[in-house]
């Protein structure tokens, strides 16, 4: 860095002589007038020490230089050397000291002054000024590095928390706010602040000292990731993974800690959904197996009833009872048959009609509809065949009809309409199945949420998986599933419109 000492002396050749002396001594210097000295000019950076003759310091000059010193950066302390008169204290010299107060603590050099003293004083001032600029550059570099690190921290895909050894949190990145859904909380002490609420897998609330960060700082080594159910700022709960490690100084002292926060909520809930689906599939396979085994004794009982009914010795009263038993047995046989068809899933898609898809579902729900005082009206206007995985589509229909029945606790009307149609998105030909109920309906907010995983309006009686799974099945078939609903008194109800293309190359 090249700094120049600026020499200001208004009378005679003093400024020129001092400048030449400094230059010959290896100290870069130049003569300037006070009027040309623009301290607020950016071209003056870097600004070297000022060597000023006392007689050049009028009130305007002191005010100008004092204003600069007042507003200079925090790293800067501009060296000012003043060539004064004799060291004898007079009324005038005392007055000058008061006037020079805005200049802070300048270095006073009494005249006449030895050359060696002048040169060494100016060199010392120059070295001090060079050090100040070096500090400025280091501070700027550190600031840039800090801004870079903070930018990297904020763009990490996981949340990060930095804390002091005392537990006071000093930094968290943007991803942390997104995961926890509340501003950064400054302490890990949840007992005092009632914050950082989380639960173990068994439902126990996590106490302050149980969190990984204080345990890692206490142990002096990193801890593996642990899973917690966290109570977020918006009142919802989500699964998060915490991994903590202490920050250790070169002397081996723990000065703080860092913890990473990973959002694993969707992963955990997806795992739960897969387990639930596997359970449902296992139950379905068991039901199909049982239904298959029941068919054999049902046929035997049916034959025995036939023989009993055709026996001439049977009284008319007994024959009526046997006819009733035969009818009920037929109902049981029909339910078993529908159960088999509903759970049967072919390994390859096949062409089926809307009626073939719908019939097993209606058979399964026949009893519930009757017991719930729900009237059923079916309009069959579709004759086309759609190539699909029939078991999966029946799962969707079962879900939609089941939801309709649940929405009509006090009875109502269920209307199902099948028709040949075209996709509103692509124009492709297909079949449309509309399921309408006269239940309590849904408001606009709920209607937008129902296809999200784990969203349910049935409390503990619902998993929030049915419509989410149904949506995935329809997407797999490149179909469409729409909903309209009303909560208007006297006109409440919900309509689901299911569209399945005839052939999508499954």
C-alpha cells in the first residue's frame, strides 16, 4: 500500500522544504493547500497522515478536519502532526489548545525541530496509518467470509443451530425457520421459556437436558441423529431428526455446539402409509382366502336346503322357514362372491366395463346402505370398456362410496351415474363414474385438502390415506378425479367425478 504524507504550510517555503526533506529520507510526501484538501473525496483513499503547520489551522480548517475525524470508519484513526511554535505556554497557546479540541489528540512537534525527530515522528505516523489499512482489509475479508458462510448456511437443505456453551443460541439458518415454523428461540431452556416442545417416540415430552445439543456439549463428542415428534410454531406436529456435535477450541475446551435439523415428516408418514397399505393388502388377501374357503360349505348347505324343501313330508310352515333360510344363504353367497371379486387383482390390466367395476362395490355396501336408511339410485349409461387394473379402480370406488355413506349418518340419497365421456384435459375417450351424496358436504378449504396424505375429517376413525391413495391410482391410470361440494343448508352434499381413459397403454 502506497501512502503519502500531505504537508500543509501556508507561509514561505516551509511546506516545500519539509516535503523535500521527507522525500530525501525515503518518506513519500507532497505539498498541498488546505483549500485543495477534500477529505470527503473518494479519490483521497488511501489517505495518509497530515503534517500541518500551526498557522494553517484556522477555525474553518479545524471544523473541516474535525468533521472528517468524527465520521471516519471505526477502523480509522487518521494521524495528524502539528508543527507548533515555541514550547512556552502563553495565553495564545492555551486558546489554541481549546480551538484544536475537534482534532482529538494530534502529535505536537515544536519548532525549531531536529530533522531526525521530524522524520522519525512522521515515519511512526505513517506506519500506524498503514497498520490501520491492513486492519481494514482484514476486517473486510472476514466480513466477506462471514457473509459467504452465512449464505452457504442459509442455503443448506437442513436446518442448522449454533449455540454458545451456556446454551444461548446465536445463529440459525433460514431452513430452520421453515422446518420449525417459528422464529429462532434464543435458549434451549424449555422449562423457563416453554418453547422447543418435542416428544419421544413413546409420547414422552423431551426435557431440556435430553435434547441432543446440550448432551453433545456435555459429552464433548458428536451424537448420532435421533428422531423426535416436534410441536411446530403453527401448532402442528412433525417428525424431525436432530444430530449434534460440540465446538471445541484448540485448547480442548467446549465453546459451543452445532445441531442439524432434518425434516423427516414426509418420510416417516410415507413409511407409515406403506405399512398401513401392506396391512390392508394382507387383510384383503385373508378375506379373499376365507371367502374362497366359505364357498364349499355354502354350496353344501344350499344343496341340503334344496333337498329339505323338496321333501314331501315337510310341512308348509317349515317350508316357509326353509325358503327364508335359502334366501339368506343366497345373500351370504353373493357377499362372498363380491368380496372375492373386489380383492382379486390381476397381474395385467384388462378391459372392463363400468358396471363390472361398480357391481362388487355396490354388493359390499348393500347392507350398510339399507341399515343407514340411504336410498340408492344407479343410472347406467356406459357401454365402453376401459383397460385398467380393475382391483385398484374398485379400491377407489370403494373409498368414494364409503365416504359417501359416512357423510350420511342420518340417511340420505346416493346417486351413481356411469357414462361414456371424454377427458377435459386431453380429449381422450373413456368412462365416467359420478358418485353424489346428500351428506353434510365440505367447505372450500377442506375440499382443497382432502387429497393430501394424512388429512382427515373423521378424527380417530380416519387415516387420511384413502383419497390420497385413490388420487395416486387415478394418476397411474392417467385419469382424473374431481370433487364439488356444498354446505348450504337444504342443498348440502358432495359429488365425485371419476374419469378413466379407455386405453392408456398400461
